[in-house]
C-alpha cells in the first residue's frame, strides 16, 4: 500500500484590487486641485458660492411666502437676542446687531443648508465674553459694568505687557469698550482662519471626536455659567466679573455676600419678565401645532419693558442699569489687530472647533429631515468666512443656533432667502430703531438669555434614560458638565474630549469576553453566561473577544483566555516536564531492579489528559489587530500546540486577515493558515487517505468540522505511527495489508455497533412520537385548543423534541389552569360573601379555557373594584356619622349605629342595602344636627338680644362664650341656661327693656323709610305705661316684624339710599349752576364738576329704572306694596322731581324780578357804582330753602290722654341737601367733595 499523501483543499478566494501608489494619488489630487482650466475655475467658484446654483432654480410662487414668513419671524427674534447676548460677550449691544446682519448675508452666499440660521449663539457669546473679560482685565481696565470709561486702571494684578500692548496699539483714546470689541474681532478673525484652513485640508473629521453626550454636557455646563453670569443683572447687583477658574462658585459667593444690595426694581422687573417669557414658551410648545407663527414673546417683553423703563424713569429713580445709547448706522471697517492675535490664538481654536461642530451637526440633521444633502467642508468654509469678513466690521464669533433653526423649519422656510429677509429686519433696527432701546434694562436682557437656556438645562431629564442605555455616555455627560460649570468653559471642553477618549480606551482595554455554546439543533452560537440551555461542544472551546486586539488589551486577552479554557499552556508544560522527569527516574530504578530479578518492568505514566483538544477564537467582534495582537496570536498557537491543543481563528474580517498576512502569520505561501471564515466551513482541512474520506460527511457544522478535523488528524497520526513501527520492525507488504484489514475491521465493527444502537434509538423515537401525538390530541380537546401541527421538513429528532416539549408545556399549563381556577374560585367565593352577590359559574370538573379564565379574572377584578368602591363609600359614611355623633354628643342606640361606628370593618357586610341604610342614617343625623344648630343659633340670637337690652358688659359676654364647650347638646344646654338667666333679669328690668325696644323700633322705622301711616297700627301699644310681659312680647313681635321687613327689602333700600345721595348731588349741582362765582375757580374744578354732573345725570335714570324693576319684583313676591314715607316709590320719586321743577320755576321768577330791578337801578347810578354794587351784591337766591314736609318724630312720652304725639319737624326730604345761607364758597366745596367721596 502506498504511503498516504496529503492534498490541499482549495482556499476561499478574495478579490483584492491593486493598490495605487500613495504618491501617485497625491500627485493626481494636487494636479486636479491646482488646475487653472475654465471648467475647473467654474467648478471651484460654484462650489465656493452655492447660491449661483440654486438661486436661478428658485421657485418664486412656491417658496417666497415661506421664506418671507420665516425670515420676518427670525428677524424679530434676532433683535432682542442680539442685544441680550452682548451682555455675555462683554461688548456693546450694537455689535450684536452687526454680527447678526453680516452673518446672515454671508451664509446666504456660501452655505449649503437651506434651513440653518447662522448668527449669535449663547455658548459662543459666553466663550468670547470670558476671553474678552480676561484680556480687558489683564490690560488694566475695571471689569465693573457701571464703569465704562476708557481709563486704564494699572494695578499689580494687571499684565504689564498687555497694558503696554494696549497703549501702544490703540493709544489712550481707546477705552474699555473699544478694547473689548478689538479682542473679540481679533479672536473671531483667527477662528475663521482656522475654520477655512480646516476646510481646505479636509479636517472636518475633527468633529467626530466631539461626541453627542460630550457636547450636550458641555452645553449644559456652559448654561450654568451663563445663568450665573446673568444672575447679578436679575438682582441689580454691581459685581465685577470673575477671572480664572471657578467662575460659578466665586460669582455665587459674591452674589450672596451682596444680596442686601439688591435693586428691588430690577428684581421685580426680572420676575415679571421671566414669568411672561416662560409662559410664552410653554404656550408655544403646547400649541405649536395650532400656531402658524411662533409667539414673538421676546420682542413683546423688550418693547413693554423699554416703554415702562422710559416713562417710569427707572434709571433715574431706582438706579436701574439700562442698556444706554445705541448708535445708528455702521462704524467704518477696521482691520483686526494682529498684535492681539497671539494672546487669543489658543482660545480661537476652541471657538473654531465648537462653532464648526454645532453648525455641521445642525446642517446634517435638518438636511436629513427635509431630504437633501449638505457638504460638511463647504459648511466649514462658509462659517469660516462668516467669522473672517465680519471681524473687519467689529463683529464677534458666530455659529448655527438650534432654537432659531427649528423656528425657521417650523415656519415654512425653503431656502436661505429667509436669511436675507432676517438681515433686512436687523438693518432697519440698525438704521432707525436702535436708539429706542436706550432705556431697556439689562435685567430684561438677562431674562431673555436665561429663558433661552431652558433647552440645555432640560438635558438633566435625559440623564436617567442615558444611564440606562449607556452608563459610559452618562458619565461622560456628567464629567463634561461638571468641568464646564465648576472649572471653566474652555477646560470643560478639553476635559470632555480627553475623558471621552479615555472612556473609549477603557472600554477596549477590558471588553466583554465569553465562551460560546451551541443552540440545540441549530448552527448558531451564543454566550453561555447570557443564555440558558446552550450545548457546549465536546472537546472544543469557542472563545469570543469583543474588541480590537492591540497593545493595551493583549494582557487582558491572554488572562481572559486562560481563565475561560482553564489551562495555562506554559504551566501545563512545566507540569508535564516534571512528570516526565519523575517517570524517567522511576523507570531507571525499576530497570535496575529488573536486571536483578530478570522480571518485567511496568511503569505507569502519570500524565493528565486535557478535556479539550481544540480552541476556536471567534474574531467576528474584532475589527482590527496591531502587531502586538498578531504576536499574541502566534504565541498562544505555539504554546497550546506544545500541549496538544489546536488553536483556530474563526470569522476574521478582511482587515484582520490582511494584517495577519502582512505580518507573515500564515507563512510565505499561506500553507499554515488555519482560519474558519464562519462556523460552517473552514479554509483548510487536513489531507487524509482515501480510506477515511468518508468522514467528510461529518463536517456539517462547527461541531462536526472540529470533530472531523480532529478525527482525521488522529487517524493520520495513528497510521503514520503504525507505518513507522512496521518500518522499524521490517513488516512485509503482505503483513501490512493484513494489519490494515484488521484496522478496517475494527473500525467497521465499531461503526456497525453504533448503527445498531442508533436504529434502536430511532425506533424508540418513532414510538415516542406516536405517544406524544395521542397525548397532544387529548390535551388540546380538554383545553379547547386548536390541534397541534408539526412544521414540514423536520427530522425525526426534531419532531420528537417538538412534540415532547409541546406535551410538557400543555401538561404544565393544564396544571396551572386548574390551580389558578381553584384560587380564583376561592377569591370569588370570599368576595361574593362580602358583597352578597352570586358566584361566577364554572361547571364542576371541567377544564377551563383561557377565555373562561380571563372572564373569571375580569369578574374578580370587577368585584374587587366594587368592594374597594363600597369600602370607600362605607369609610366615608362611617367617618361622617361618627363625626356627627361626636358633634351632637349622640350615643349609638340601634344596631346599625353601633356597627357603623365600630372599629372592626369586617363585621359590616358591604351590601347595597347596608350602604343605603348608612346613607339614610347619615341624612337623619344631618337633619338632627341641622335642627340642633338652628336651635343653638336661635338661643345665641336670643341671648345676644337680651344682652343688648340688659346692657351686659362685653367681658361678661366674652367670658361666657369662651366657657361654652362640648357637644351641640352641651352647648344648647349652656345657652338655654344663659337665656333663662337673662329672662329672669329682664323681668326685673322690664321698664328699661321696653324703652330700649321702643328706641330700636324708632331707629328701624326711620331706617326702613316708613311714614306715620305705616306705624299707626302700633301707636296704641307705643305709649302704654303698663309695663308687663305681654307688652314686651308685643314690642318684640313688632321688632321682629320690622327686622324681617328690613332683611327682605334691604337691596331696595340700599338702591333707594344711593338714589337719594345722587339726587342730593344733582340738586347741589343745580344750585351751583346759578352761582357766577364758580367761574373764578382754578385747577380744573369746572371740568371736574362737569364730569361729575354727567355721571350723576347718567346714574339717576339707571337707579330709578333699577328701583322700578326691583319694586315690581318685590311686590310680586311679597304680595304687598313697597312704601317710602307712606308713598309708593315711583310716586315718591315723581314728587321729588315735581318739587324740583316747581323750585326751579320759582328761582327763575326770582331771577327775572332781580334782573328787572337791576335794570331800574342803572337809570340812577354811575357805571363805576353799578360795577361796585354788582360785585358786592349777594347772589340772589344762591342758597335756597327747599320745601319741607312734616316728618313724624316718634316719642314715647305720652300725655294724660295716652295718645300718640306727632311733632312736625323741619327735617327736609332725603333727596335734598340743606345748606346754611351764610356758608362761604370754601365750605360749600368741602361739603360737595365729602359727599362725592362717599359716593365714588
């Protein structure tokens, strides 16, 4: 037989393209970029100015309205924000308007995004402001906002070089504000240069190192700094800005140290503005779907606050800090100071990166949303020129702003034409309206800034969800936010980037590792620690490393591999060498002993066989390796090979394979390559003799591949050893054939035995399948389920397994259903007993279906809710009844009352009848309590009446009222005793009591405007001197009657009283109308009199109409007439008007007579005397007496004939005002003013 030869299995072929020379690639790109051909120049210009491509295609009718609307809205928002953000940037408000104007114009020509709004941004303004404050302070200027002069304050803390630079570059004529904008412009120029260079050299990838959690944390931390910086404006505190680290902490310490100096005007203004702004933002968010345009809350607040500050002179009266003069027009352009640029070069780098990152991320986000693309490098170029060109016009750094971009998108923006509209709105403010903001308080601007931070501060709500998704991202967010807030904004950015990179390194340094197991009857493999019921492959270990293998984690890789497989190869080799030496020593000893005894020697080898022979490294989660990783692979393959373990690489990607190939990992011809591209095939299979090629059928999945590889390798090695032994023994060819036949018989016999066993197993499996199918039919019928159907194309093993599992599941479910049914029925029984309802019916001995169980659950849920509802009602009723009993002092008598107030709720059945009985008991108790309360009120009223009649001391009354305590019954008893005591005293003082009652009656008759006729019915008793209890009862009855009448007619009496007051004023005005001296009044008295006269003339008809309607309604309800001084109301009012008319006629006649008399006097006196007489003569009938009617003055002093005495009085009607004829004008005016004050 020929010696077995090994044949190589074909490799999996890869298509590897021919790599170009890097120098050739660079040469091609340079030649393409530096080409000066016409097409190349045209392409460059159109790429630099995208507007020339899209503007000719502009759809005017379709786009113009959306662009106009969004441009106007953004322009309205830009104006207050531009002024406000200058507080953050540390420059004058006019520069914010410049920045907004030029940024929108330039981005219109160079931007590729249709929706991004470029301009001032709070974060950029804060970073610029911190650098400006630092340099201003180092130059020797005072950072106090109230000191805006240009005087240098050269102190020991200032930098002498900065001071010299300031004085040399700008001269002493450049003050603090000039130097501040020079710093901002220089830094803006440098940031734009950096961004343009980054765009030219395609360095946009720098932004990928700014992760979203890091940027969110940075923005939130910066928001804290912004909030802290603006807090002093809210309180009106004059605190200089802090320089250096810890701005937030130091500033808050200064704020609390100076809190006593709070400007209350600024504080109140800030509270109002923040309330309005937050309310506007909340309404905008809640109703954004209904609002066609956003609410211009900022503009409204700025306008109203400016007007209030201007007309209220808040700056002059309350020393409120205002914006000051804002010039109109443009300042001549100026080249940024190159002498200042070295001082801000590093700060400009941070500004450039942050500005670019925000702009590109917003551009890509809204481009994806609206279905178009942007060019990141062109965006970097555009934002760079938005910083370079405006820096010549005294502007500071710009960026894309999320809030304004979202507003543009929501208001129908289509193109950057909206930026031109926004720039035009800002231009109008610059040219015409800027000075109007002189009186705008800085606290209002601070409120706008703080409210705009709501979005960034709301990121705190996302931290819990971020923690659940990725703890590392949450830690990055918190570290970056803390560093930005507590250290500084610049250091926060640096710390965030460095910490993010460290997190990536940490994640790859100790990644997740796992041993894989096979999912039963599949070719899939998963982590054995994460999933259950996985099958470990015999003699094979599959190890997965979920990270790149490089120098930082190679030690962790080795340690994890050794721990997972349980064998360290170098320790195993050391152990084996020691065992071999020990065996050799024992063999030598035994050999010497055998020479003496001529016996056989048997030495047992103490070697321990490993429980596996193959390790498969799953490289599917390994994106790349470095040279250290490749050497690690080589080392473990070599080390494990020495202990008889084969190491295979599986699922390597092309990057890893190329790295291994370039490092000669597979040898020169890749013959030693041992890689499994997947778990179903392998690159290499060992060569094997023809006799064992049938073993190829075993290679169907990973287990068969590994076992087949091991089986064929073992047979090859064994046959090779047999051949070596036969060669050494000189076995002939015929004997070798016989021995080979023996080997074949042994192998075939072993396989035949296995076949017999497997056939028996197959028969048992088929029997099980039949049994399981019968059981399934029975179970499905019992459980009201559809018959179980096996999937097609299953093997016998899979059918048996699926049927067995289904039987087990249904059997388990059957037991669970019965158990659940028993429990549910027990609960139903208990609930039905408590609620006195019929139990849910389930046939005895039947198997409930899922629907029946669900219905029973719903039934129990309904009963439970009904029980809770009834228990809640019962608890409420019980508490109310118990409280009523305690209030009334009532002891439970009936069984229902005792059960309702007992503390054990279980003895009370929650039936509908019991609940209704409790409700009835509660209503009875409430009626009883109301009756007791009425009784108590009557007793209190009676006691108060008696106290008043008997003139009891106030301290005695108070002492008794405080002594009354206890339940209602106890209080009634105590008040009844007091009434009885007072009644006895009243009997002893009957005459005085009756006199007081008569006085009360007189007061009430007058109060009710009753005439003599209305009180004549009681005249017989009024003068009765026989003071008895019967007389007192009659007086009490009359008093009660008049009191009831007053209570019923009180609204009408109040209206009548008001009419009488206005009628008095009307008559007073009529008298003044005839007084010529009133024309000598000064100070607008005539105008005031005219206004009040008009008011009186309007009110009198209204009141008369109201009286008429009210009296008609009252008489209809009461069934009796409503009388005033014995007359009907309208008759009384008509009589007053008739008297007024007669009086005016009389006055007119008197004036005519006086006039005629004056004409007669002119015939006998000189003009001078006539004038003298006319000036000093009293005004005829200036004070007139109104006709009076007799008014009854009640008196209870009687004559001998015991008749009622009526004394006519000169008291005038209520509708008139009686004045003395000798009162001066001053006295008349005082009386009038007092009356008007009472009315109005």
